[in-house]
C-alpha cells in the first residue's frame, strides 16, 4: 500500500501571511512527486512535477522543495492572497507500477 | 484543445442499476486513471492503465470494472450500483509528467 500523507488537513490564514504544507511519501520506487491546485467546482491543475532529490521549483509566490531520501516535499506560499484559497494536493508517481497516488489534500482559506 | 473529456457530467442511478462512465483524451498519453473524490479523502485511485491493453487495480477497485478500449479511451463501469458509490469521479491522463483531468462526473446512487 502506497501511503501519501499531507498536513495540515486545513489552514486558515490572513491575507499577506506566508504558509507552508507538507507531503510525505514512500522513499522507495520513487519516480516523481506532483503538486496540484484544486479550486472548488473545478478540476485539479498541476503546479509542479519534481523528480530529483533537492529539486526546488517556483511559480510566482508559490515554491516547492523535494527530499526523496527522507520522503517529503514542502509547498510554500509567500504573501497569501484570497485567490490562493484552494485545496493543494500532492501525488506520488511510482516508477515500478505507474500508479499516481494522491494525498488527502490541504485546504487553504485566505481571509482578506 | 479538448484535453480530457468525461461523460456524463451528472447521473442519478437507482441501487442495482449499471452504467458506464466514458473518458477520452486527445494528448496521445499512455497512462490513464480513474479516481473518486469523497469529502476529506482527496482523490482515491480506482483503476489505472499504464498503456494501451493493460489495466490494474488501484486503492479502491471493488465494485468497478474498466476497459482501455484504445489509446484514447478508458471507461469505468459500475455493474450494480450501490449508495456507497455516490461520489464525484475524475478521469485523468498523463505521460510521465503532470496529469490532466476531466471535468468530473457527479454520480448519486439512491
């Protein structure tokens, strides 16, 4: 069983706060770790695909890091805005099976 | 660009009825997936197909069957629907990169 865990489950912050979430995943049979943003009533959309240990990726105010040896990834949002309110999902892509397994998600609410 | 197209968008079934959810992608991806989304549980993998001609069970396969009809199409069948299968279903495709998702099917079993 592939276990992908995200924490916290939900987060409420004020506009302008910086925040971060954690995703933990198996360290064996690793191929890639994905981050997705999922807005209510829409479909998930990819933010990052990370494959190398030590990878850091950035898109605007959002960035992510990857540690494949210890099996965790962090997603950071700098200066949160109300439009950042969404559920953030991580997903582990297994190299030996081709499965793409998602964590339960972190729901972020940014108050103006 | 159509991307991933799922049909239908909404469906209400009676317990015991059967139905097939259709999914097609036009990105020439090898891998296709079916997920269900339930409150507080993220996306759970039902079945996946790593390439045309192959299908494998995911985390929650019981009560479902799939067919990878060709490279473009991957269908999900409920043979005898149960209330526990009330959920939102998402199809996705990928090619060793980010997955692209359909718009979802909201299924209610009464």
